[in-house]
């Protein structure tokens, strides 16, 4: 009976871990790598799908890269509604911001390590014998308390992964040009500040269009 419970828990762990590994984490997007027409830098699976509101292909684009694990998706949704109401011709896009390739790879490594350790525990395989080293006491405890050990590995790994992927970012780009960075300022702009930024950028955009028409 106990072995059946272990197997069920292990299968649940495999399901969660497989989901993480299959969908993966997005690659870091810098200011120079914000999506442009014909850009192929985002041809990979994303954990968080991008969002677009009232896209106008020929109009200016405001893109916000936010920290999904920080809960900033809600702030993005609220700003999108406010901005769309005031600037209906503005193309608003959102994406998850990841803190770099190194952290993403480390998170993937932790996910794989978590799965491997749980598999070893369930199969009663001692990896230290293959390394010709003394088995630490913690491994003996884990083999004697497999259920608690698997739970501990699962939640500890998930906590570390969440911390590693938490960037605290709320980066704003107007036509691929950075106009606000929470990583730099330490805060999200207030609605009046956001409107002022967009107003100024719209004026510059309109002036550039006039120059292009008369050139």
C-alpha cells in the first residue's frame, strides 16, 4: 500500500516537472531584442503567452515586459485597459521578462535534478555507491522517508526556481525604444506618468511620420 502511494506521488511529481521541461522558460529579451517585423528571436516555446490588445499593424506599438512570477501581469492588464481607452490607436503588447539565459538554464537544471533524485529514491538506487564515496546521513534519511523526501525536493526546488526567475521587471518600450525601466527606477510608473510618456512619444512619432512624408 505504501509503495502504491509513493508511486502515485512520484507520478504527480513527474507530471509537474514534465510540464516545466516541455514548456520551458522564455529566453531573456533585451531592449535590442524586442520583437520587430520579421524578427525570428522568439521562435521557441514560451511558458507565458504574449498578449496583444487592439493591434494596429500600421500604428505605434507599446510593449511591456513584466515579471510574471512577481504578479505584475495584473498591473499589465490594468494599464492595458487604461491605455487602450485613452489611446485606441496604440498597439499594446505584453510578454514575460526573464532575467537571463544563465538563470533559465540553471532553473532547467534544477528541474532535471529534482526529477532524477526522486527517481533514484523511488528505485532505491544509491548514487553515492557509483561515485565511490560514503553515503551521507541525509540520503539514508531520505530513503527511509521517501514521501517526505519527495515533497521536500519538490517544494524546495520550486521555491528556488521561482526565486531565480523573479526579475522584478516592468520594462516599457515604444516602437522598440526603451522609455521606462523598473529595474532602473525601482518602481512602476503611475498612470499620469505613463500617459505623459505615451503623449510625448506619440508627438515624436507623428513628427517622424511628417518628416518621412516630406522627404
